[in-house]
């Protein structure tokens, strides 16, 4: 199993450009998450999904959009990039057995720089 | 506002010493998770604590949960250099929502 994979690893965007961060998991997990981590800080939840076709906002959704058409994929779209979106983005997934024992599995991250 | 606060934020300690990292949270959840992050790397799961009084141990790390005090601790015994990393706690916004709030992290540096 590859686990959670993210592409690209690093990207430089100009202000106003758009891009899609890709996330794929091969563990058949229902739950998927997008977080951002600013330098020296914890993770903040951007969006999450409880299954294909179902998404919801997290703490910091402004400037981002998501879709979940398959169990495996959960892309994050940045529209009109701004310097405040410079961050490291982590995708995560977890199984959905409902017991609470399931931990999140994180991808390697995408480092984004907006200039 | 729901908060998860860790202290200390930075900890420099000598090898062989013991220390405790604290995680205070304000949510009503009784589910708490500890993660480790090496510099420039992703997060790795350490412990899952699901009930009051839960204690988990792995090697030199031991985590506990007191849901009444809304406090979790991560105790380090006889620290070694390989434990140098940033440690995060995370909680459910409320039990069963599976929407997590992370603490700001404790950066641990173990000096040889």
C-alpha cells in the first residue's frame, strides 16, 4: 500500500493564479481531510469529507474548494492564490468504523509558496 | 472558542532526563490523539486515548488522559536524541464528529 500520496511536493504560484493539490489514498478510507500548517504552528482543518460526494468546511475554508467524486481522491482547489495561502498542505485519511480508535494517516505534504 | 493548548512550546533537555508535555483542551470530546512530526516531514500517529484514565505506553513515551480535567500528558522517560521532534495533540471537536483540532505543538530537542 502506498498509503496517502500528494502531488506536487512543492509549487510556487504567482498571486492570482489557481492550482489543484492532488491527494489519493489506497486504504479504502471513508474520511479524508485537508489541513494547512503554517511555520511553527499546528494544523488547521480546511475541508473534510466523510465519503464520496460529501464534503464540509473546516476552520479555514475561505479561498479553497474541494470535491470528492471517488473514495480514493480528494483534490483541493486554490482559486486566486494569495500570499496568505503560503503554507504546507497535508492531506489525511482515516477509516470510518465509528469506534474512535482510528487514527489519521497523513500524506507527505505539499509546500506552497505564493509570491 | 474551542482550543487545544500545549506547553511547553519548546523543550530542550539532556539525554537521560525525564519530562512531561501537557495538552489542555476545551472541547467536550473524550478522544485524544498524539502525533509526532520530524522536521520537514509528515505526521505519524503515536497514541489514541479514548476514555478517562486511559494510559498508553510505547518505549520511552507514555500518554495519559484525564477527561474531567480536559488534560492529556505525554511523559518522556530517559530521553534519547532520536526522540527529538515536534509532538502534537489533537482532539475531536466533540465526540464522534471526527473533526479535529490540533495543538500548536511542542518542539522537543534532546541534547547528547
